C-alpha cells in the first residue's frame, strides 16, 4: 500500500477490516417484535433460525444448538432481567407510532413520519455549531513517533459505544488490538 496521506491510509485500513468482516461475519437480518419475550435477543432469534434448518436425522446437531440456546437464555435471565433492552425500546416506539397490539404492521403517513424525523433532527442539531477549519501543520514541526504499546493500550481501552461512521464495531478494535496494533503503528510512522 502506498498512501500519500493519513486519510488514504485510514480509508485503506478500514476497507481491509470491513472486507474481512464481510467474509467472516456476514450480516444477517433479524426482526424483533414487541410480542417477543424479554429474553428474545437477536442472537437467540438467529440461533432459532439455524435450528429450523437442521435436518431431522441430525440429532447431535439439534441437541447441541438446543443446549447453546438454553445457555444464552439463562445467561440473559441471570444478568439482564429488568434492564431496559431492545424489546422495551421497540415497544415504546410501537406505542408512539400507534401500533395496535393485534397488528404487527406500523402505518405512518408521511406527515407523521416527517414529524418523527424532524423531532430527532431537532434533538441532534445545534445552530451554533461551526465546522472546525482544518489545521495546517508546518513541515518544520516535529511530529512524535507513536509506539506499538501506546496504540495497543488505546485500542484495548476503547469504550463500549455504538458503531461510528466507519461501520466497524468497537469490539473489532478492542478484541483484535494485537493484530491491528502493528498495522496502525506502521501506517502512522510511515506517513509522519
């Protein structure tokens, strides 16, 4: 890789990570409903779908997946009972969008939908916010070298947050810090 700027190097690294994620962890769509029990998480729903695809003669696979599903459900019941979760969030949205309990469809007319969108835009917008100007660094400025230990410590301490604009979840950076540290350090030191 021959990158001429930090942005190019970061884009290249992000693309590599996303490509590897798509190969090893393809995206699956799981639909949660307000009628699902509290313990019904996307993981449990995915495992139940997998269970449905097991042929009837594969009793060993069937028993194995049943055991894993039971473990996940019991773990959830032990540790997360009573906390606000995705089910409650869905229920609150369903109540706000006037979803009836007998129907699983949400029907929002355009006016109501735009009201919801504008409500969230107003929450996330600040009129006084000004985009910062890019900083120009003079060539005579001595940019410090970053050590692998500094990069590793930073990656290992990443907080549990939502996925950012790069679409790479926090746990990829944190759990694979050992692998990513060398690549990030090389890119930084080559460009500076």
